[in-house]
C-alpha cells in the first residue's frame, strides 16, 4: 500500500448547475462563479500537498483542475473514466421535466444504485469504471513511503458512488451518501498498516 490520502474534488459551478439541468456527459462550462470557486479552493487543496492530480476529461472538471494545479505546482492528468454518470435521455433536462415524462423515475434512481436512466448508466456501472483509477494509482506509487496524497477532480454523482465503493458499503446503504457542493470534496485515508479506506471528511470546503 502506498496511496494513503485520496481527495475527491467536485468541479465548480457550471451553466447547467445554475439552470438546474442534468449534465451527465454533456460538456458544460464553468460560470464566472465556478471559476471563482476554483480559485478559492485551489490553495486549500495545495495545503494537502498532493503528488498526483487527475481530472475527468469533461471541460468543467478539467478547467477546475487547471486552476488547482497552477497553485499546487503539479501537472493535470486526464482520465475519461472519471466522467459523471451518463444520464442518457435525461441529459439537459430539469428534474421537473423528467418527472413529467417519467413519473417516479427520479425517486427510483436515487434509491436504487443498480437502476439506470433510459439510455444511461447506473451508479454501479460508474463505480466499476472509475475504481480502477484508484487501484492503478496504488500500483504506480508502489515503493514510496506510504504517505502519498492524490486528488481526483470529478463530479458529484461519481464522487458519491466512488466513496461508497471504496468504503465497501452495502449497496442498499449507498443512498445514504449525498452529493457534494461545487468545489467541495470528500477525503478518504487509510492507516499504514491497513489497506481499508476510511472516510475522514465529506462535503469539505468553503465553496458550493
């Protein structure tokens, strides 16, 4: 075991966030408020002294990561496996719009990690694709002193799911983990003598 601290940072506010629309894989952009959020959170993340900074390839995450990287003094690595949940036919719609066309589906989606929106993917599928990013970090950092910190800049749904997966939570308990605000983060850590991840902070930060 080499990776000891893992920070999962959500991107700043986007135009879709401001309009209350579902994004998924749509490539929305940061608003001026979102850029300002990234500028505020960057020095907070820098104090954690991350060795690695990996971002989703979607623009809202990559642009947030670029602001953070400039302050941390590390390069940004891009990995499409960190993308948000693909929301299929729901992408670009508001929750109210979805409720009209698919009555009750939002409630089902929120309560069942195995359920996917029409044409989209489930939270279980999201966790299966993003967990290897963490596992590969472990392999790549092998031989270190066991105190490395990595930051993943990603998306609210993906972060909540990955936290559940890394904590090995029972699937029926996943809905108990809520979302994180824009430019807030989840923090996981593990002891040098034990490989199990522990949640040490959630929805941390001053923005969002």
